[in-house]
């Protein structure tokens, strides 16, 4: 599906620097993850459940093929009461980071996107995420429910537009400049700022790439590279605020890594239209239930008791 092409020497030089930066951000993330586990060990179990591992595998498998993982993981967590609502954004960002780092390395190496465009788009998303995570990490439970519910509605709408082919199918560009580059940077900044809320960046970023007239393949290194650099930054803020579920985080990490390798290196591509329709329905349902929970808890007073997570 994704074939590399010959690249000029300066492109390879920039990509080498990008891979070095990816390695450094991976080390930073590992330090953040270790801190999170040490922090949680004294107060909660950190060994992942079978359900947590399965969630990590399934969501990251389809994530690698372009479906996205945040909305699907949120739906699973809420349906089976695996993670408390206020801890979902932090768990998503911390837990899905390691699989995303692997995705970024694989697809940045395979797809010949202009490196300057790639670096600038990544930087815009990281800046947005740093600002967004600082806000979301300190939100109370009900505000998280409202924010994630609205974000999921937007995500479902964008997925539906894509399925109904209401957005262009992309072009042939592998490089952005001028007004297109400016629009792309502003768009990725906004998507990065929304990602800590749980909206996910993959689907919206793919639509943004299409609207800018870029080759659809270019979406993969841009969205995966953006997430690989912004998620460790967001993770650090969620860990500092202690706004995550340790078991859920470890399940996503350990279940997600083999899923990425299988999807990217063995499966590579598969018909996903039916899966995308299913995701649209699931995301809409999850958004509605999230917003209904916020309304019910307001009616019941601020002291509403959360549903305890169920070990699977």
C-alpha cells in the first residue's frame, strides 16, 4: 500500500534529524510512563486485565490502518466500565503513545512526504496539544464528560462526511507552501489542542490533508508523526495531574505494540468501509451517553458517585 520512493540527499538529512528527534521523544515518554507507574503503584493495581490488553490490540490494529483509536477506546471503556470518565483522556494519551511512536517510525520511513511540511505540521500539533493538555488535565469529571461528548460528536460528523464522500478524495501533493501551508498549520494546531480532550487526531487530520489537495498517503506520516510528538507532551501533563488509569494505560501499551507491527508490516491494508460505518454508530452512541451522564450528574448534584471500573 505504501511504497517508498527515491529522495534527494537533503530530504534524507532532514528525515534523519526527524528520526533522532523521534528517538529522543520516545526516551522522554518512557521516563514519563515509568513515573506514572511508580506514582500509581502505591494506590491502585497496574497489571493490565485481559480486557485491557484486548482493547489495546484491537484499537491499535485499526488505528494503524487509519480508523483512529481514541473514539473506539472511549466507547469500549464506557460500555464495560473499565475506566472512570474523568480518567479517560489521560489514559488514552498515555496508553496509546508507545504504539503511535512505532507507527510514526514505520510510516515516516515508507511515505515520501516533503520533510519541511512534515516537521512544521508536527510542530503545530505539538504546540496545540501542550496548551490543550494543560487545560483538560485539570478539568473536573462533569466538564470532561461534556468536553468528550461534544468532541466525539464532532469526530462522528467528520467520519460520516468522509464515508458519504462529502469531502474531496485528496490530490497528488506531497508538499505544502503558501496559503495551503498556513491553513494546514492552523488546522493541525487546532487538532492538537483538541486531542487531549479525546477527539483523536487521525480522522480529522486525514480530512484536512484531503482538503489541502495532498496525496492521501501523506496523511499517514503527518498524523502519526504529529501524535508521536504531541502525545508524550500531553502525557506528561496528565501524569503530573494524576489524571489517568494505570491498568488501562498498561493494557493499551502492551496490547497495542504487537497490533501495530501486525497491521503495518503484515496486513498493510484491508477493506474497512463496514468497519468505519460501525465506528460512526459506536462513536455517536458513546457521545450521547457521555452527555446524558453529565446531565444526570448535574441533576443529581455535584456529589454524584462514579461507577466503579469493572475488571475484565
